[in-house]
């Protein structure tokens, strides 16, 4: 470890922009990372840099990914850089981290520590039972559609107390009432759905300053991968956790935000600079995956997007532009 501190080997082989992102250790940082520009290398190297320079204790670092597989790969890569001390870093998905913390504070949401986490199918079965008890025809009103709407509300940090029925729902179907009964039933069976994990966590932090301060100090440095895929409740959670120290590093690509249908809010990345004062933005534009011709065609196409911060990918590959891109009309 001491030898690594002196040599900082992870800085070797980084391009100028990558090194700039890895070396900026305090304050809010947005890394705009195009496809194939080495974002995972930047994230893992930045964590190693935080620890090796004694800027951050490993147990005060939180790294958030979107899949358990990505979390495991990140921990493995960090371990290769800094050794066993990487085990002290909290690395996981939003949901896994929230679930672990909720078990500590389950009493605040009227659940016990051993609460169940129900999956989508269990959620639909529970809603179907509720709707049948409310004399709602489940052949006309699909419980899965109702589940989707409730999930959408939770992604936006909207509880049943703040939800409002929307015009496209028949006025005879009070979906807010169904939402309310659904939450009451979950409490009765000591359970949460996946949306609850984040919404309950947010509500606990937002309503209990003493608990918020505990986790603000515990997670003094926060790094987030695939930031363009975050939804509103995830953004609000990050705002709360990072509010005291503002050591928040988010890596993402506004041009790859394609998950609005499942709650992702591209505005989170577009408004980062406005939401976090004295924010630094670093653009990773050197691509290591594609030829020049492919990058030129892709950049020309994506430049037509309206909601984007803007970057232009290029390659320093010795193979040059490669073969020309050919448009094939299959109509």
C-alpha cells in the first residue's frame, strides 16, 4: 500500500481528461463520459486516488452502481489497485444500500428489521386482491398497469398522501385509494416493494436530521455511475446525502439516457451544474472502442439531440478512420 501511495500507478496510462477527473478530489464533479471512453477506469482510479492521497478514509466512501454485477466488478478492480482495504468501501446499487440501511431504522416506517422485499409478481398479486375487494374489474383495469403507475409515483418521491388521480384513469377508479390500501397492506405483512426501498430511505433522511447527519458523515465522498439513469427519488437522496460536504462525483452520458420509460430523469444530469454550486465538469471524449468513421457518423447523428450538454468523441487509434460507414436501407 505504501509503495502504491508513492507511485500512484493508476495514473499511468490515463489521458489528460481522465487524469483531470481522477485528480479532482474535493467538491462536486460531473464526468461526462461518452461510450468507450474509460469511465469505469476513471471511477476506480479516482477511488484509489482518494485513499492513497489520504484525502478520504475508505470507510467514508460510497460508490453507487445500477447492477449487482457492476458493483462486484468495481470492487474487484479497486481491490486490484489498492488491495484488501477496498473491502471497507461501501459499494452497491441504490436499492441494496437502501435496504441495508432501512433494516437499521425499520421501526421508523412501522416495519421490523426482517421485513420482506416483494418482487413485481407479488406486487401485482397483492394489487389484484385489493382491486377485487374494492369491486374493481381486473379484466378492465389491469393490476400490472396500476402497479406501474404506483412505481412511477414512487420514482418521483410521491407518497399516496401527495398523489393525485390523473385524467386518463376512469373517475370510477380511485388509484390513489388503491395506492393507500396497498401501502397499508404492505405494512401489515411487514414488506416493501423495490420502490419503497428508496422512498422510505428518502423520507427517513428528510424527516430525521440526526439520522441524516449520521449518513452524511458516513458517506463523505459519494461516486455515482450511470448518472443519466437516475430517477427523481435517487437524485433527491443524493442531494440530501451530499448536502453537507458536496463531495459528489457523478459519471454519466446525457446522450445515452434512454430509460425515461422506467423513471430515469435526464434533467438530473443536464441540471447538475445548476444544482451543485462550484461544480467542475470534465468531458471524456477520447474513445477507445470505435473507429474514426463510426465516431464521426455517430456524433453527426447525436448532435441533433436538443437536450444534451454536448461533447464530440474522437479516437487516437493508429488504425485511423477505418472503413467508411455504409447506410443500408432495409425498407
